[in-house]
C-alpha cells in the first residue's frame, strides 16, 4: 500500500525515501515535488500540497461547499465510524477526503476537486460524492473546466450502499458537463481504485496519470486471491494502462501544471500557446488561394504508377512531421478507452494559425524501424476507435477536426478482424457524417480505401499533388482482375488514383501543389502550403452553423452516384488488399 | 583554525587536501567507499570512516552518511574537493545547520551561481560580458528578435541535438526565419523533439578561466588566468598559465571583471570564473565554479600560493593576508591530466590493476597522484590517474620539460591503457607549440588521424 513519508517542512530535515531508503535532504525532497531525486519514486501528496503545486503561484480559493459525512448505518468495526471520521479530520485538517477550489492554471480559470488519500484512504463516501457533484455544478454554472485529482481505495464501506450510489451521482454530474461542452480533466494519482476508478476518475474528457500511478476496478490482491490469476509486476500502472488505451498521457509531476495548461488553453480556446501561437498569420488574408488548385486542367498529367510511387516515398513528411511544422503546440492524446492505443493513428489538440483544432492522422515513418513501430500506418480497430473518441471530444468542445490521411489501408490481420475492423470503420463513417463542427481532410500521401475513408468524411477533402486515393491498392486490383500482381501500373491507371483524376471526379475539392521534388524534398515548404490551405478552408467554413456543417457534409457524400459509393467502398473490405 | 577536517572526496584531491592539512597541523578524516578502503588518502589520513558501497550515490554523494561521519569523528569542517558534493547548495546548507563548516562559498551563493540563469543575470549586472543567447527554447518570433539583438552569426541548436547534427549557423537576419523553421523540422524528424535555442556563434574560441580568492570580509583578489583550451567533449586535458597569445591587458581586464563578479555575489573562498575568448579577443562569461579546480596546481606553480591552505584559512574566518600586489606570477606552468583511458577506443576508461607505476621527477616537476604499483583503478569513479605539472621560465622550456616528464612516465598493467602518448602528441603538436589552438584542437587532431585510417 502507499507509504507516506514524514517530513519536516520548515527546517532542513531529512526524508527517508520509501523506495530506495536513501536519506534525502528535506528541502531537496520538497523542491523535487516529493519525488525521490535518487530513485524517481513518487510519494503521495496531500490535497493542499497537490493544489499548491498545480495552480498558478500556489494560490487558490477554497469553494464554500457544504457536505459532511453522517453515519447512516450506525456502522461499527473495531471503532465506531464517527470516531474514525473525527480522527481523520484531526489528523488531516480536512473535513473530507476531497478538497474543492477555484484557481487558474497557466492563466485559465478552473474548478478543482482534489482527493486526499490520508483521509480514510480517499474513500468515496456520501460527502465525497456530494462535494465532487457540487464542484461539477459550480463548473457547469460558470462553464469553467473541471479538474479532478483522484486518490482513493474505492467506496467507503462504512456508508454501505449509499456510498455505491455516489458513483452514479457523480457520473450524472459529469454527463451534464458533457452536454454543456465543459472540458473535464482527470489526473490519476497512486492509487485510484474501485468506485472512484469506475466513475468520475475515468469519465473525464482527458485522463492524465502520474508515472507509476495505479488505477483499476479490482485491486491486485483481490484478483490474485479470488481467481488466482498471475499478474505482471507493472499490472494496472499508468504505463500498463497507457498501452491499453485507458489513459491519455503520463505526465511527470514537474510538468503537470504546464501540460494541464496546454490542454486547458486548447480546450477552451483561451489563448494561443506562448511564444509562437500566431506565428504565421502572414498568409492569412488570401490564405489557401495561392496554394490550392481547384481546376484539374491546371494540374500536370503524371503517369499514375509514378504517382503511386511518389505517394509512398519514405522521404515524405509524416503526420507527426506536419504536426511539428504546420501546426503549433501539438498535445497528443492516446488510447481508445476500450482496448488499446494504436500506434498507426495519432491525434490530439494543436493550434493552426492561432486557432485550436483537433488533429488526427495515420502515422507511417521514414525508416524500417519507424514503419514497423507504426505498423506501416495500417490502423487497428483501436486506431479508428481512438479517432472516434477524439472526434467526439472535438464535437463536445466545438473544435474543428483536421484529419491527415496517409495509409495503405486498414490493417488486414486476423486480430483486426477479431476486434471488429469493419464495425470500427463503419461507425467512424457514421460518426463523421453527424459531427456539427468543421471537418477537413488532407490526403498527405496514400489514401488506401476504407482505411483512409474512415478518417475522411469531411466537409472538404484536399490532397497533395502526389497523393493517391483509391478503393483498392493497384497491386490488389491487379491480382484480382489481371491475376497478375505485375500489372499494378496498369491497374493504377485504370483506377485513376492520381490527384488530377480525384479532382476531376470531385472526390477531392482542391489540390495543394507540392514543392519541386515532392514534399520530402522540402518539408518546410510543404508544411507551409498545408497550413495555408487548411487555414483557408477553415475560414471558408467559419460562418456555417453546426447543422449547416453537418448538412453540407452529408450532401457532399450524397452526390457520389456512379463513381464510388460508400457501399462499394465497404464491400471491398472483404477482398484481399495485396 | 580547524582542529579536524573531514575530506569528502577520494583520489588525488583527497590526498592533496590531506597534505595541506598535515602541514598546518590539522587532523584529517578520510571517508571512503568499500572500494577505496586501501586508497592512498585513507592510508595517509589520521582517521578513516567507511561510508558506503562503491556506487557514488551511496557513498561520496550520500550527504547524510558524510554528515554522520563528521559528527562521529568530531570534524569541525568538511573539505569537499571537486566533483561529488562540492557544489551542492543543499549539502552546504545541511552542513551549516549541523554547525559544520563546508569549505566553499556560503550555500545561498552556491545556489545562485549553480543556476545558469541566475548566475548569468548576476554577472551581467556586475558588468561581465555574456555570450548572448537564449537559455530556453524560444518560439520563432522571439528567437528572431533575439538573433537580431545578438548580431550575426548566430547558431540555432536543437535541444536534443549533439555531435554537429541538428544545428545551423545563420549569418543574416533575412535567412533566420527559414533557418529556424528548417532546424526545427530537421530536429523533429531526427530526434522527435523540435525544440531549438539560439546562441551567438563563435567560430573558434579559447577557454580561459580566472582563479579568485575571497575572504568573508569583502576582500577579493585574483591569481591570474589558466588556459584550458585543450579539451575533448568539454573534458579538460591540458591546462597552462599564463594563457599564451593573449592581447596585452586582456588577462588583467578579465581578472578585474572576475573580482568584480565575485564581490557582487558575495563570494567567499577559492573560485573560478570561466570565460570564452573569441578570435577578436572579446571575452564572454560562462560560469563560476564554486570549488577547487583540478588544474589549480598550475596557478600554485607560478604564484607560489598554496590554494588549498588559503581555502582553509578563509573558511576558518581569517582575513586574506595576500593583496593583489602580492600576486606576481612568474614563468609558465603546464598541467597534463594522465587518465586511465584508451584514446584509440574513444577514450573508454580502462580500470584494473596497475603493475608498473613510475612517475616523473626532477627539477620543477610536480606529480599529484593517488596511484601506486599494485593499485587497482576502480571502475566506479573518474579515470584520472595523475596530474603532471611542470614549471619553466618560458613556454618553450615548459613544453620541453613536459615532454621529458611524459617520457619518464611509465604506467602499465594487464589491461591498462593511459592517455600519455596522446598527451605527448598534443603537447608536441605545432599548433599547440605555436599556441594557435582553440577548443577544437583535439577534434581536429582526431579528424586528421581518421582520414588516412579510413582508406
């Protein structure tokens, strides 16, 4: 269980790290935010210490909320419950296991509810549930983002089934914030278990976790002793859960305020990131006009097979490259909250020409190692579900969605099928057709079939000159129709995969001209063109209301009658790709 | 004066400090890891305390263990040597709380100078010229403004970069925005981290430092300069004083600046102000080292001042008896650091048994070492075996003497390799003899060696 360390704050004492048993000079310990400078072990913070670390200048205003624990069951274990409460209050100086306050984080006003594990193990009693709910209601009234810091062993047994009800009550309070579009952020600290883990701690828009923090419904001991499962050492740690798609980011304590600030700024559109937020407003007035070609006649005829080869060139900048160059302050959000964190899809908040957006794209790589790590940009169902989760977040926060498409196709493996690849893609198509925020897609390289379309149901679809977009790979088509994979160049020509044909067919609305030698030859110029094109389209869509944006998108895809219908697109999913 | 001094270090410096104490009639306590239980310093000291296992974190860096040893042995002061805890303000403060004198500047001064940002701010206010640049990564506009202020050429460096990758020199303002974005994009693609910072670009520079000595009553003097331009990856290999080929009056101006800086920050003890000197003979403050330096013997050789004993006197609350007029450096001193490393294997350390250990002697040669025949160089610590210091009336004769000293040096063991031959090559190199070298010398030597080898 969590060990706490005795410390002397005012005079230079020594702290014995519970991890490595090194005596650490007290001031250094505190300066390092109660993380051992020798072994990196995190120790628990009190609610007051946590608040002081998280908010600007350590200044916060306690919320004057009334909720006190009663003893509805007249519960007695070794001591009566009221005696336990009195002892906890005396020892912690807190009324309850959660402290609610109002403050600013990096200049953004927030409401915070911070749990204190020292108070009866941070257990979720009626008063804790009430305080979390009241804090959510304060956040709702002021449309202020809510930050919840969790540390809890679970429900408070001494309050019986009434404690269980707090899970539902707090979940309902967060649902109201979802409906009102108010950003919620959860910070998982060690340990967060049971009823707290299965309610407000995991219902927030973004889940951050401290390194090594454990989160789970059933604790290790319960699992090992009831069903006798062997568990790995890192079971239920933040790192374990990041891989499994449960948490968005693991953030070291020293960076929490800054990372939270970035998230809050993007989520509220409060202010551009410091330094270079609006670095590139220069091209704004006529943005896009000069880089975007809308007349296929102005595009050169390129041999389709040559175009396929260019689109696959490993030198081409990837989604993450553009996120670093065309966008500013990208903050990646991980996981689908269901099964995993697909490395082939990256997404998160970023700023485009001074506007917060949510960016999602397929990620390939430049080297064999990168490609392998990113599964060659072929997403698993968890990748599409992560994208869906982020699009729902964008819808809630009214952030425009920008997708960057670069995939040979959805991953065609057995495990992808087992996890419902077809369903994941289909659900994305429907979700994207229903969003009421602007959606823009840019095909930066390969647009491979349904795996591409699952991120491309947009109000405007753009493509680079050397990008391709197709219902099936030329190799796959050649194998099926010519029974000869070497007929791929013929198939490429027949499929009309090139940007000129895509523009003529109306499948893309504009083509962004690449620098000489392709995007890989001059990544910066390419990024600049991309940024201007996207900014121009965002301006174009600015005056449309939510329902208009949705109607516009549905109408756009309704018109495809003879060339490529969504149904035929999906049907090809059952065919081998390569 | 102190009665008992605990020496919180190991190797040659522990022995050096113990010798200074012995001459002054001060009892010494050596602390050591289990690895160093037979070390020269342990044998030499009046008392020895084992403080932990070989890893420095659990021994020489373990503040609590060292303080406990001081308490038990009744030490009234601790000499931290160099490295380890010598510049740790927390340790200085903890010593003060325990009522034990740490031989060095007061903890708050150490804290201010240990932080690069605050040290630069204080020294800039004291009138010391800084090498202009951003300490932190900046956005494109702020970086461009800064570059314009600094003046060109500037260098844009990736935070994650190194070894010449992810950096670009910019010579004109109109090229800056593009170069900045390009470096950011390159850094992102190479290192996955697009952060960059900007600094004034020096095509070539020399590392020149000033030794200062201050008491607690506001008296401060400097003891001239040391040139430490022969470096490999910021590791000094050869040091000399005076700095050769310095324009007239420059060393004096730098000395005066260092004294002004030391006074401004309330420095007490022996300290070193490090500067870069550019080809136009402008000097730029880099940092202050709040400790005795490895290369302090060259200053001792030309000034006749025992710097460690001066440290002890000042720390004991005595007034400086030396004035600036008393400091009259004579002749030239050179130091070579003999390391147990293999220059042909990228200077990889070669720990292990030393069978033969013969060090030079003769007129005007000093050797500071803790090694001896049969000594086993432990793998846990730095690889410094010995410091050879020579003195001569002029630089040519000092070089001849150093070559002679290096030739007399014989260190061997089953797997032992030393930097002797490499040092000899550098000292004998025409560029070094002509004192035309910069901090790039070692890299240039290696580049020159590699080209034929590649054929």
